[in-house]
């Protein structure tokens, strides 16, 4: 089989690595890819939003399956374009990817179908939002409706901050058209857990849990980022929590989308908060998490291509999804200054140390070839993942492997997985 992967980050590297394990696959392409993905795939210089070019390429090369890693092309309708040309593709169509593409849509869906989430109101103009704030309780959470690179959420402690937030989102358009509408919702407290799942339109099978670290600095300080590290499984995601979520959140979400005529096929990523009143949905994503994929996929036992195909064919009920009984930790190596401003183009040393070391992986997020060398090419540069028989061993292994890599301005959080100690 020939497989095309769309995307260029650490998540797509993890997907490419996992697809490469499949005995069914003899050729992988990745558009646009990066220097790490190039180890498994032929990287093709077509952007993830160039749907027609991508589909033409897939036709020409007789690609059997396309897997879309990123949110933007999914929300933009890449799956519809591929399907209209008779190409097999894994991911939700545009009318289903709206689950991630519009927070107002997802909140209304949850309300309509009784899926637990924070209380909220949607707004499509700044005046109404400002009026509403006058009687609101603080802290309060403001969310731009559309995709905003994970940065469209503002937690405001005072009325003044919240008013400024509404202005930023709706008047100054800091997140562009993503802020044409907004959600204002109740502030919740609790542990966060990411649960990724495969969905075939009817059946949902969840993967092992994970936890992300979104803030740039140790102790969850500093700005929000795309994710600075993950661990899997989450010790807080107990059997009881899982049972609750399976019954009241996961299957109800899939059924709700089907009832709305928006059958969802692909990945649903549930961002959950474990509150004192039980688990609630913070957000939905319509794709693998980044860097959740980098800890979940190395623990997955199945041939991922078989699972992708089962989702497309509506046969996920026949798949027995299995994960190893161990743990994994991913530490993101970023460029100093991320997520604001940072320099690029520094040679990355030590990548070869990972070769042949079982249970250690280096997934590239922002790298490229330059004059025969691999150099830094982004804010997040690499995700170093290590497995271990338990979370503590995995964490120790990951931080050991972090030392194998060197590049100028290398920055990482030193407390990824600290929550593991609090679980005891
Ligand atoms: P989201 O993109 O909706 O997951 O929001 C990004 C981050 O903002 C989440 O991971 C939480 O840390 C935080 N957040 C979002 N919604 C809420 C909420 N209602 N209460 C507290 N924190 C929230
Ligand atoms: N790690 C969070 C996300 O992928 O959105």
C-alpha cells in the first residue's frame, strides 16, 4: 500500500513512524513533512491547505490511503475534496470537523444532548458579550469560536481583564476570523486529561489516556504553547472515570453527531477536566493531539493502518484496540523564546544516539535539512519520548534521552510528569 500523510509536526512524525510499522505499507509520502519524517517517508513540497494539489498528487502516485494529521485542513474540508475524487482518506468531513472548528457549535451540541461541560453563552457581537460580563462571576473563560493555534482561550480574573479580552477577540481580531463569534464559559478547576479515540461514524474506541503540559514554563507558568510535553497513561484517569466518560461523553458525542447528520469518522480528541462534579468536556479536537500522539502511538499494539481502514469502512466494532501495559513520557525540546520569538537554523546534534534504542524515540516537530545537516526550524523542535515499565521510569528515561540532543538555544521544561508524584 501507498500512504500519504498530511502535516509536518511531531504528531505527523509519530503517525508516520507508526504507519511504517505496518506490514501492509510499502511506501509513505508526507506533505510537506520535515527532516525527521524523511526517514520513513518521501517528503513532498505541497502545503497542507493545497487540497487540489494534494489530491492530484495522490491520484498520480496511486496513493491508497491519505491520513490527515492537522486541524486546519480537516476543518477546511480536505476530506470532502479527496472523497469527491474517489480517494480513500482518513479524517472527518468538513461538516463533522466543525466539532473542533467551532467552539460555539460544540457547546450547543453538548447542551442539546446533555453531555457534561461548563455552563456557557455564545456571542456574535462585542456589545452583548460586554453586557453579559457585567453580571458574570469571575474568573471566567473567553474562547474565540474558531481555530486559533490553541491560543484562543483567555482566562480572566476580573471584569476589567474580561472586557479587554472581549475587545481583543471581537474588536481587535487578535485571532482573525476565529473571533467573529465567541463563547464565554464558567471557569472550572480540576485535573486535565486528553483522551483520543477512533470513530467510524457509529462505533468509538478510545485509546489510552494522556496529559499535556500547555504552559511554556516549569510549574505551569508562562504563556500557553502548542504543548511542552506529555505522559501516558494519566494516573488520574481511573476505571470509574473511564466508565463515566464512556457512558455520558464518548458514545453520546458520536451519536449526537450522527443524529445531526454530521457522521464523524476519524479521531475525536476529548479534552477533559476531572472536576469535583465529575468529568466535563473542555474541548473537542478532530485529530490526534500534539504531543499526545507522541506518547500514545508508541504504546499502541495494533497495526494502525488496519484501524484507519476499519474507521473508513464502518467496521471499527471488529477491532480490538490494544495498548502496552507500560508508560511513556515525551519532553518537547523547543527553541528558547518559544512561543513568542526565537531563532532558527541551528544544527541539531545527537540524533543518531536514538538509532536502535528500543523504547526511545525522537519525533521532529520543527526541523529541516540545510547544507547536508539537520537544523532547527521551529519553536517546537523535537519531542523526545521514552517508554518505561511505569510512569516514573518512563520519565527518568525521557530526561536521560533529552541529554543526548544538543542544539543552540535548546529549551525544555524540567517538570514534565511532575503530577505523577502527586498521584501517590
Ligand atoms: P481549550 O482550547 O478549550 O482546551 O482550552 C485551553 C486550555 O484552557 C485548557 O486546556 C484549560 O487549561 C483551559 N480552559 C479551557 N476552558 C476552561 C474552563 N472552562 N475552565 C478552566 N480552564 C479552562
Ligand atoms: N496537545 C493539545 C492539542 O493537540 O491540541
